[in-house]
């Protein structure tokens, strides 16, 4: 149902730093139900496809190199008004500007290494969830 799901990734830096368990626990404490979850190591091409809307932007190359530099955790989360509430929950894209107590403030290091991704609209959430998960994996 549109509006109830968002898509997230725990990015390579946060995964390799061992923050996965803490971040997933915070998602659950925030009321987000994990309805699909996997660890995956993206190729540069796959990262480029996922972030295709940013193609041509100055940070695209750095972003796709980074997102294919190590394993990530991909997840679909469910909650009422999931996209908007999750964006507030994780904090501003730049961890330096994120509010205290948000995931990006706690676990992010820089604009690229900002710990987690969160969908920016219901349409993106549907596309991104479908990019990583089959219907069998999200039942
Ligand atoms: P994310 O939510 O995964 O969506 C796109 C990513 O691009 C963003 O988080 C940042 O990690 C990264 N990024 C790097 N530089 C910028 C920038 N100048 N503006 C927005 N996003 C950026």
C-alpha cells in the first residue's frame, strides 16, 4: 500500500564499522517494521542504476564508487507515513547538519558516508523496493 513503506540501505562504511545491529535496532525502536532484509555487495553498474536520477551530478561518480566499495544492507520498512517520517528519523543528508539523536548524526561521517539511505518519495520507495526485492522476499 502506497504510503506505508520506505526503502533503506545501511551503506558500506556503516556496515564495515559494525553498526548494522545498532541501526536495525533503532529502526525497530522507532516503530519501523522490517518486512524485507538482505546483505548484498553491489557492482558499480548496479549502484549506478540504483542512483540513475543523480547521473550527471558532480557527486555521482564518488557516490557509485562508494556504494560499490563493500557490502550493504537493504531493507523495506513499514510504518504509517513511512517515507516522510523516516526521512526525519534518519536526519539531514549531510551528517554535520543532522539533528542530534538521528541515525545520520550518530553513525554518519560525511555526505557520501552518511550511514543510511532513505527513499525521498512514495514512488521512489516502490521503485527502490522492487530494485532489490522480489514479491516472494517481501511477503
Ligand atoms: P542518499 O539518501 O543515499 O541519496 C543520494 C546520496 O548522494 C546521498 O544520500 C548522499 O550520500 C550522496 N551525496 C553526495 N554528495 C551529495 C550532495 N552534494 N547532495 C546530495 N547528496 C549527495
